[in-house]
C-alpha cells in the first residue's frame, strides 16, 4: 500500500531537471549493464574498464612504483670497515631525525618499586620510572635466583596484544600462570630461565599505557584494531613517531638499568616480537648501549611487510624509504650482535622478505668483519615467538657484542665493567660465572680473543692469554669468540 501511494504521488508530480538527470544516469547504467550483463556492480568504473587505464586507479600499484624507485639515498654501499663506520654515523643521525628525535634534556627518572614477589627460580619486581615529565613507564624486572649478580639485562618488548603482562607470566585475569601460551610465550620468563635478567617494559599505547577508553573498554584484554590510531596519528602531526617514542623509552630503560647495582649496563640486550621486534631493530640502531638485539617475527623489508599488509600505524616512520630500507636500519647494529627469527608461515612478515633482508644485514656485518655476529633462524611455524636458538644465543652475544664493538668509550662505566670482566676472565683462565647462566649444562670449549681486540679495550691488560669459555652452546660460543677476533 505504501508503495502504491508513493508511486501515485510521483505520477502526478512535475518532472524536474533532477528527475531527467536520474533518468539519464539510469539509462547509462542500464547500457553499462547491457555491455557486461553478468558483472556485479562494484563501483563507478563498472563498464568503463576499456575506456580508462584501470591500473592508474590502483593506489597500491602507485606505492609499489614509488618503492621501486625509492631513493634509498643512504643504503649500505661501503666496501671497508672505515667506510661502514662513517655510513653508520650518518645514517644513525638521519634515522634519529626521522623518528622525530629525542628530547634535548633527560628528565629525572624518579624510579619507584611498586611490588616485589618471589617465584621459583626468579624474583619479580614491578617498577615505574618517568621517561618524560608526563610519561611514566611501567616494567617488570625478573632476576634469576641461580646466578650471581650483576646480571646481563635483556629489555623485553611485547608486540601488539595484551601488553607486557603477556611476557611475564600473568594471564588475562591477572593471575600467575606457568604454562607459556599465546604468541609471545612469556619470553621474559624464558630470558630469566636462561640466566639473564629480563627487564620487560610496557610500550606506550599497549597494556596499562593505553587510552583509558580503550584500556577499560571491551578490548581490555587486547587491542582494538585501531586502538593505536588516535595518539599514534597525533604524533605525526608533531613530526614525531610512535617508534621514536618507544625507542626513547628503551633508552630511558637503559638509564634506569644503570641505576641498578644488580644489573650490568655493559651487557644490555634488547628483544621483542612483531612490533616489539621492530622496536628492537630501531632501538639497537639508535641506542648503541644495546649490545645484542634479538628481533623475532619482524626483520623484513618495508616493501614486503608494512607496505604489503595492513599494519598498525605505529610501525611507520615517514620518509624512511627516501634514505634506507629495514636491512640498513638493522645494519646499524653491526658489529654488535644481532639475531633474527621468522616463522615460515608468518603472513605478516613473510619469510621471503625476512631472508632477503637478513642477507643484506649479513653483508653489512661481513664488511665489519663480524659476519658470525649476525644469525637468523627460520622455523616451521606462524607469527610467533620461538627462541630456540635466539635465547641461548643472547648470553654469548652480549659478551661478543662488547668485545666486537669499538664504541665503548674508555673511562665510561661500561668500559670499566668490561675491563673488570675481561680481567677476571683472563686472570682465572675461565669466564666469570655470571657470563653464562647454565652451570649444569656446561660444555667446554676454548676460544681465543686476539691481542688487538683486547688491546683496544685496555692497554694495561696482559693480552697474550686464552679465554676458556663455557656456555650452554659451546659451538655458538666458539663462533662468537671467532667473530670477536674477526671483528677487531
Ligand atoms: Zn599499534
């Protein structure tokens, strides 16, 4: 009835120019349909594909073309170590500029311990500190009970999900769990099980550092798809980036580590999966106090990952492809130790891109004479943390990373710590106990560090010595020591 009355109304109405326009459009549409009768309407180009270049309507093809001709003005081309070091200085400064820079002045940390709890095998401290005057970082320090301090601290960064709780054995309801689940598998707990201290921090925008509307809303046990967008987009309006903010928090975490007697600032590692792995790569590139980086499910090319898949906006650094690809950014870690792992079935960071990117990273390390300090594991699995080779690797790389890197300035606390460790190692012809965690599974192997390398760190030190090193992975250890020799 309603339809009938409406029709009759139209029937007596005067025909307007608008009506004529509608009628004309209908005829054109009918004509288009007649030409391709089976085609379902998908948009204004239906029926006109033979009249226009449809590829020129495709924004992805446009970005691909841009990528193919991306300037990459500062991509790695060095042939010698000296050239490579010069390249690093220039690109590191550029990368810091692109992520938005760091504040000129570091504000007081004002650290505070919120809670200390004992667990079998480790002690867990919940702490906060001020990264910036109006930004507080929350973290957990997991310190091993069966190792002697000072411990090698590994900064652990979560990927998208529930935030830092998902790294330290806390389930969705805030209860302690012992079964390692979800895609991150409590890797901070795994770090402490490997004899190092884990310093797991909440990145800005994740977990308890989310927009309260998000944090306390229905997605409180995770992230809504666009949870990061309001504040991460706002950062861009100030010429800043989420990555810059997160990297600065990592840098401030090292400042915090330096205030803790039980942690060794000369052996700082950094690790994470997914966005946490991306952040690890950028952090290790910029912050040279990081001695070892472990990027899980993240090393790739920008082209094959965040340009080809819908990623969170917090992964994007404006302008980077004018200067460098991800392998160049990762190459800024050389010759400090670098480990990458990827699952064959990772659809977010496809392994083809991971392998290609790692090959480029490896080449950079080889120019530094430190090829063995960059390793990759590709495993059969999806986008998830594995750590099978990466975690046993960390205690070794934190040692080798120190000895291979010339950036340790004499007179610094880091230098003094290194010197003390080396002296102890060589005096006793065995490594300090805290170098490696596993006293139970030790296999022994003999490694040599050459004169120049030790001589770089100290002219006072007796250099004609053998370092007898032991580690959970003797082969790996041997490789590192060789790498250390090569790196000098
Ligand atoms: Zn995000």
